[in-house]
C-alpha cells in the first residue's frame, strides 16, 4: 500500500497515479518517483493558458497552505499541443518537474483537475497520464422550475461538477409550476411565473434575471462548462399560460399549479400567437447563450394530440437554427421527422425506442440519460428521504455499472454525443438537498462519460470514491455516505 506522510500529526496516504475520477485513459506510474510542492514552487505557462495556470496555482495553494504562484521558470509547466485534441491532455510527473500539455486551454483545465485530485500532503505521484474523453458531451441537469436555485447556488454547484470533467450544465428553466428566466419582451412570464408560491407545494419565489443568467453563463464558461438552456414545450407550459392566457387553446385563464402532475398542459398548435411567443422566447434565449445548444423539451405531451405535436414541432424545430443554435429535445421528438443536426436525449427507463433508433440510423446524435441509471432525483435506497422512485432505486453501483453504447438497440458508440445526469427538483429545496442527491452518483456517471470502457472497474471506482469523500467533507458538500462505499 501507499507510503504514509504526516501533516500536523495526521497520516495522509499518498495517491497512486491512477487515483482519479474519472479514471484516465492511460496511466503509467513510476512508483519510485514523487514530486513535492514547496514554498518556492511556481507554475509557468503560455499566454493562452494564464487563467488556467492561475487556477492551478490557487488550487495547490489552498490544498497545501504553501504560496504557490504563477511565474517564469516554474517547476510546474503548462503548454499547448493542438494535435492532442481540444479536451485531451498529457501529464508527466518526475521528481524535478510536472509537465502538463493540453490540446487547448480546456484540455489543460481538465489536466489541472487531475493534478488537484492527485495532490495529497503536497506530494504528486510520479509517472505519465495520457487522457482524453470518450464522449464530447458530459452533462448534468438542474431543474430550476420545480424549486428555484439562485445564480450563486448554481455557481456553487458548478464548482462541484468541474472536478469530474463535466462540460455541460443543462438548466431546466420552465415548467408547469414556474418560469425561471426573464424574457424582457414577455415580462409577465417571470413577474407571475417566478413570483411567490410558484415552487412545488407553494415554495418559491425566484427567477434568473437576464443579468443573473449572463453571470452564470460567464462563470461556467470560465470553467469550460457550457450552459444548455431548456424551454420545455409544447407541454409543461402551465406557468406560461397562467402569465399569458392567450397561450391557452380557448384563450381563457388557467389556474397556477404547484402539484407534481405532468402531461396536462399544452401550447395549441394552430394559432399564430403560439409561434410568435415561441420565436420571441427562443430568440431571447439564443441571444443570451453563447454555447451551441438550445433544448426545447418536447417530453410528456400527454394532452397534445399526435397530429398537433407533429405540426407544432415542424414549425418550431427550425427556429433555433435561425439563431445559430443546435436543438436538443427529449426523445419523444424523435417520433416526428427531424431536421438534420437535432440531438435526441433519451430518458425513459425502457431499453428500447424506435424513434431514437431511427434518428440514430439517420445520422443524428443521441445523449443518453436513462432514468433508471442516471436520474439523480431517484432515491438511492428505500430509506432515502428525498427524491422519487418511479424509475427505481439507484445506488452508486447501479449508476456506474452500465454502458451507454449497450443501452438502446440501434444506438451505438458512433451515434452517441454523450451522457447526461438529470436532477429534477420536485423534492429538493436547498443546495444541500441537491448535493446529497448528486454526490456520490454524479462521479459515477462522469466516469461512464469520460473514461474508456475498458478502463472502468467498479472495485477500483469504489476505492477512488472513498478516497474522494474527505474532499467533499473539506468543501462542506453534503454527500450521501452510501453504505456501498467504505468511506474514510
Ligand atoms: C423527463 O423526465 N420528463 C424528461
């Protein structure tokens, strides 16, 4: 086993080179070598990566209590090699130097996450890591509609996603209960839909102003995380219809709803008022969002006749492209003929879906989010106080031990854009609630999305997760101490 170092009398095991979540693609340890951080340690870099170098220096300073700074001639060196691929990095640790090469500043940033996980008691284990993601899209989703979370709370959540190399945060911004993003041309959406009592069972209020949303987008971008905004339609629209009764089929007002039923509301497919509204909202959200994706929902439209659903999507699916965005939709949208480039997000627990398979056969990409594996709002076990159980109980091993390329007939490795772990917030009222459902399952899903399939191994993951627990303790993250893991 690992050598023991003592810091202030507390024994700290040194890390092995592969003790990282998600496990890197290639790990070549040199067990006789370590690099020791001292008070004169500096991080040097190329100009394009100064911000990333600053984050590494700050992270190492916090972890070691030593004044690690950036500057020329450092023993920790960051450089770029675009030939590696944008998100890839190579890390070499010798006794005298740490050399991190990234395919881009983003690849360097993921390498920095690896270094920060490997650091223990001021020591880094020797050897070489060569790493790159299996899938380009590695996501988490947070539902702001059922219970609202502030910009600061979302930022705190992003801080905890980044160590696991998650590169997209999908925000579910609108639903039957509430509307959580200001649309300046339609002020009643948030005046009413973000007002008091709009959370489940009357919780609330809250919404992101355009300035607060921009702040979240910028904070995420600084950490190489893209925000994916979702405006759910044509169903899940009761809050919009409460705010603007002209969006109902008969133009009559509807009552606010804060229960958790689904499938009862729908934008009517006939009237032009529907499409004027949709265009206004999509244009605004596209303008506020620098990333490539805009999610239009499309799920659980149980009260929308099939012909209306088709007519609605035929009008709406081309709109985001006019504003430079690629559409993502829940997989129900694959029942209709889709424009090219639409991304289908599979979510049901069933192991089959003809529409998604057809979309994949026609060359469209799929994000895999099967509810029975990666829905972070499902209870861990029968005793979990928070969460739901309609897709089953999801322990840590269940979230880990599956493969996205085996999940749906007709959807293989080449069709997959990636994997996303959604977190619906019907029962979640605080960041602590969010963290308790997210951790430790999100790291399991992150490893499914990042690491080569052949490198994944549950006994190894279990050990690495146990070793991560003290980091959450130190950061005040209220994770679930699952009995599946031998926590330290
Ligand atoms: C969903 O869970 N309704 C996408």
